C-alpha cells in the first residue's frame, strides 16, 4: 500500500511539474506574440491551471490576444470585463466588453465549424444565455437548440465543461426526449474527468432520487474527490454523509473536520453547523465564544434559512456572554475573509456561473446597441422589455422610435397604452391607431373603425369606420367579422341580412373565437327567416364557446340541460353549468340555482359543485387563422366516439383530450381512474402537457392509492388498436 501511495505521489508531482512546464512554455510563446498562446495563457491564469490563479493577468493576456483577432481571446476578455472578474466595473470596460463580445462571435462560429472543442463550448454558452444576435425576428433570444448541438460536439471531443452541461441538455430534452439516464451518464463522465462541481451535483442527484438513493456508494468516490479538490459545497455534503453514517458507522470526528474546512470557505450551512456543534459539546468541546463567532457569520449568509436558524441559536447564548466579549467577537467577524480554494472560486467564475440578472443586463445592452444603430426589431424588443418592467417612459421612447420608422406593431402598442384608463390620452391613441391602420395592422383597423363608428373621432363619418372594420374583417380578424355579423343581424346602419350575418359569424367561429361561436349558437337555436332552428348545431357551438370560458355560452348550456333541449334533460348537469357560469361572472344566476336545488339530492348537488370547481377553460382561439385549425384543436373538438377511436390508435392529442373529458365530466361521466389512465397513456405517447395535467388532477380530485392502482392496471392492460 505504501509503495502504491508513493507512486501516486510521484505521479502527482510529475503532473504538477508538467503543468508548470506548460505554463512556462506558454509564457514564452505568448511573450513572443503568439495570439493563441496568449489566449491559452489567459485561460490558464483565469482558471488557475498549471500555476497560480491571477485574474488581472488573465485580462492583460486576453487583451493582447484579442487585439490580434483571436476569437477565444476576445471571448475571454469580453466576459471578464463584463462580469468585472479581474477588471474594475466601469462604463468604459462595459462598452469594450460588449464590443469585444460581438466581435468574438463570427470567429467562434468559424472555429466551431472547424471542430475546435473549446470554441464550440464557448459559443454554446453564448447561445444558452441569449448573447448571440441571431436573425432579425430572434434578436438575442436563447438559442437552446444551437447550444445543445455545439455542446454535444464539444463534449464528445472531451471538453469537461461541455460534458457537465450535457446534463442540462438531456434533462431539458434539447436533443429529443428528456433522459435522466443520459443526464447521469454525462455528469458522471464530467466528474470522472475532474469536474469537482459535477462530482458534487452527481451526489445531490443520487440523494434526491428515490431510485438512486440506494446506490449512493456509486457516487461516493466522486463526492470525496470533489471535497478533496476543495469544493466547499462538496466538503459540507461529505461531512453530512459522515455524520449520518451513509457509508458505514457514523464518523462524527471526521465529519466535523470537513465542516470546518467548508466553514472557513464561507459556506453558510457549515458555519451554522459548526456554531451549533460548539454549543452542543458532543463532537467539539463546548465553547460559547466560538459558537457566537460562527453563528454570527452564518447570520450574514445569503440563505434566509441559515439567517433565521443562526438568530435562534444566537438568542439562546448571547445572554451568557459579556458585552465586551461579544464586541470583541463582532470585530473578529468583520475581519473574516473566506479562505476559498481554487475549486470553490472557480465554481463562481465565468459566464456559466454568472447571475441571471447580470446576463439579462448584458443582453439588454447588446440590444440597445442595435437599436441605436436603427434596428427596428431591437427597438421593439426594448420597448417590450421595459414595458414588462413597468418602466413605461423607456418603453414609450423605444416604441415611438419604432413607430416613426413605420413599424405597425409599435403603433398598436402606443395606441393601447394611450387608451388605457390610467394613461388616457385619446387624441394620441387615435393618432397611433390611424397610423397603424394605414400600415396594415388589423387590430388598429378594427379599433379605429369602431371608434369612428361610435362617433368618438371628430370629423370622421360612420362610413369611414365601416370601411376600416370591413378591411379588418376581410383580412381575417375574428372580432371585426363578429362585429359585422351583429350589424347585419340587427340591421344596424346596414340592411338586415341573416344569411350574411351567419356567414360572418361562421368565419369568426371557425377561428374558435368564443363570442362568434356563441352568436352562431344563438343563430341556430332560433328560427331566422327561411332557416329553421337546429338545436344540435346550436349545442355544438355553445359547448365550444363554453369550454373556452365564455360565460353567456355556459349559461346557455345550463338552460339546454335544465330544459332538455337537444339533449336528455339533466338537472345536475344544468346545475353544474349554472355554477360554472356564476364563477365566470354571470349575473342573476342565484335565483335559478335556488329554483332547481330542490330537484337534486344533497349528494347530487355536492357532486355538481365539486365538478364545477374542477372546470378549467381551454383556449382554442386562433387569431386570424382563417379556419385553419391546429391538429390538436381539431382533435379536441371531435365527437366522443371518434376521439376514443383515435386515442385507442395511440394518438397522443386524442388521449390527452379524452383524459380531460373524463377529468371534467365533459360529455362523459366524471371518472378520475379513466382520466389517470388516458393521461398516463398520453405521457407514454409523448404529449408534453400530460404529465403535469395528470399530477394536478390527482391532487385536485384527491385520488386514493386504490384508484391509482386501478388506473395503473388499466394502463398495463391497454393495447393499441389498428382501426
């Protein structure tokens, strides 16, 4: 054993010597003006590879490499300047960092295409964080697909950081279906190749997974390696494992030594545990001064949980210490500087570990540069971003700049803003509506037309309003089509024409516009001239609108079931729809509910109330879709028999929507077991939303284990049918 350890020691010394020799060789080549060597030296200094870590020197060498056009050197310089890592935070450094970052992208793309694994990894990080310009309609948006493809290429060439990121790729399913197995495979590979943070996170994945918790021994060596490499979080986790006896008998003494190492690096949980241990006195000798010191440090931890727990323990012991002693300890606390190891420092360095807020600000600055250069899409992006942040002064400034460049979407945004009650400036709203309409914006056409028709625009005649609405309707706007349908139906300012009204309603209803579907339902429910009423057709359109949350259609559904019009009379179902319509704001429902409640048993009423509470509207509206409905929408509207047939054939959308019908009691008897079965089959068939919907349904309906087991049995017995 001793000879083996000597051999390992000699190998480590040799490896260290080689690394130092590499650093010395790089310095020599870099000093001679080799741009790639200058970049490699900057990278080595930044991460502390092959010698001491020196972020400021890394900036200096990256700057020299960048000046010679080395794309990786440009990346290194830009990131350090923007994140103030080795450089002071300043406007000048931010501007240079942004400029250099933009310059780096073409070169990184070229190197990536040539198979440079390092460049592929760096470019992938830029895509992941939305720092690549992209096409005009996707300015600085996250490029997850591009990032995943680059990471895969880089990881397969042995880039350890890329291997680590492949875990994220497979967890999110960026290269196909999500795969926990592949995610584990890649993070293990990264850990085995020396990534301390990968070793730590692999351990966490094993501890959190019910399937993997029994196999913790597999992750043990990698956790220990990460702890010995100096990663503070890994040191604390290893300490906990020793305390709990995860690998055998508990080792309290060994565990506390690792707690001390992590606490000295500033790890809040370790400081808290160390402070408590000095109070407890079972592992360490009781020492209230040391306890007060470490708990005071934990109280300043970023974690709210550590702060609260530290305060609790401090309150228990502070009365046992004199004011002088506490003052002396507080001075010591102020002098505390975490003794972070290289591994811990690196875990917080670089673009991959930057705070989301900082990345967001960098992205905004990049978009601002484009906007100032006259890019209208960038102006719109800024307007939208500032609007979501409620910084309306900036939002309006950018929207107005885009509108002046004839961007019709900007005109619509401005018109909406100035029409809002809190910002009301009707003349400005009309100004931008008119400009947007003239540029062809459909919503502006409709809005301008209706305002004119209502006499709210001075000097404009109703004919002009009708013209704008008709233009919008002709371009497929469902609101305008429904408006024209009503005018035709009522003979308002134009000749009453039922067939023409029906035609307009139908155009809008085929876009799944609920008000039009409701109007069409009303049209079919009554005699109109030569056309006789058609109850089944009316019920179809009422149901479609009701399922989308349209309150008048929901009330109509209640009337149909209560009166037995077009359907078998069903007071409980009618009662259910009345409750739903009331929850969506229908007035005057209480009297009708009271009228029918005596016709139901207490159990029937309770079931109707529970079922109504489970109702969730589904939006199928496809603006300006011209009736070309998405496949999923068409499936959702299928009659039950056809939906069941498609579900039995393995159609994921059909299985999902069939599950929803069983979960809501929509056209079928409410049956959570059947709903669970079809949700699970939809999950198996690859439906993206089915798993979440299944979990919500189980919780909402309070399914018992017996019910779940019964559903699982149905899933196991299910067999696909060809026809």
